[in-house]
């Protein structure tokens, strides 16, 4: 793996972490049930939203 591929993976990991953090903030702000939200398949679809993969 070259340095460009490594950088893309690192950015993808950072982006996914930011997406999860943002979803957590929405859940807390709107006082939603986190178990119900996270068990929905849409939650898994939203976490990798906007990721750039090689």
C-alpha cells in the first residue's frame, strides 16, 4: 500500500468517526432512544456517508 492509499483510508476513518459523532449529537439533542436508532439499518447506511474509498 502506498502513501496515497494510506491517506485515503485515514481520511475515511476520520470521516466515519465524524459522521457517528454527529449522529450521536442528533440522538442526544432530540432525546431519541439510541438503542432503537442504532438497531435500524439506516444508521449503518448513514455512518459511511460521503466516504471516499480507493
